[in-house]
């Protein structure tokens, strides 16, 4: 009987070792203790968003303050980022969209830096929260919409009228276009949040299995592979968010089909 009790206790301990919560890493916590979080409460989200801004300033301002013909590493990265985003804006929106390059550059740099900071062990991934991504997506949506009406007036509504389609189909297509237009901020924000959250959650799951000696090597290899993939995803998701912003901006600048 004692043997059975000991075996049951050992099994319970082993089972308890498998208890882990991969979503705990996304919990918003106050920086200075307590449980209540108000809109003015400094949290771990606030901290890592602030660190992202400081990292961007260090990269784009401090590293380029003493520009040289033979660039430093920081200057090279800053120039590559500048040229990459500028070319993307110019290719997608045309020459008319270049004047909005600073806005898109700011979005891209914030997202890519926040994504990479989230890959630091123990860090908080701010772009894994819908509250962060939806603000950026809504800002893009409102900016593009207001810009479209500012530049074209009521003619901006021609964006929803597919003149190349047969006349009987145009009202149906206009309704579909209108619905898809208002869904943009939803897909724009959820895509970024979902991809960043999923990768980190999967890594946490495999990290939980790493405590089991029998499968620890497999778990470590899986974590390494997923981490390498997440490095790629961190850049790709920033690129996708920025290029979709360019596409939406192009619709505001040239709404005619």
C-alpha cells in the first residue's frame, strides 16, 4: 500500500512537471507591483515599447550622427533599412507616395524592432497584443481614408465602383469592396498579432517539454528551429504590415480602377 502511494505521488510529481502555461508570457503586468491595470498604469508593455523606441533612436539617430564614407555597422543597418523601405514605398505607391515615406518608415521600424526585442529570453513581445496592433492598424485605416477624401472628395468613393465590370454586377461588387475595405483594419491587426503570439506560444510549449530528460534533446532542437523561424517571421511580419500600408495608401492616392 505504501509502495502504491509512493508511486502515485511520484506520478503526480511527474505530471506536475508537465504543467506549464504558454500564454502566461502575454499577461500584462504593472511594473511597480499590484494587480490593477488602468490606462495610466506603467506595465511591461509600456517598458518594452519604450525600449523599442530607444533602440530605434539609437539606430537611426545616434549611429548616423557621425556619418562617414566608410560606414559603421550601425550606419550600414540604418542606411539599408532606409533604402529598403523607401524603395518599397516608391515601387508600390509611385512617386506620389514618397512624401508619406516617414510615416511608413516609422511603422516598419517600430514593428521590426519590437518583434526582435521580443525574441530576447524573458522579454515581452508588444506586437503580440491586439491592443497594440489594432491601434496601428486603425491609424493606417483612418489616415488613408481621410487622405482619400481630402485629395479626391466624394470621387474617392469610385474606389468601390468597378467600372470595368458588367453593369448588373457593379452594385454587388461595390458592396463586396465596401465590406472588404472596412475589414482591412481587422485583418491588418490580427495578422501581426496572431503570427507573433503563435510562434512564442509554440516555443514555450517545447520549452516545457525540455524538462523531461528523455525528450529534452528533441525539445531543444525544436526550440532552436522555431527560434530561427521566428527571427524570419519577425522581419516578414513587419514587411507585410508596411507593404499593406503602402497598398492602402495607393488606393487613397489613385482610387480609380
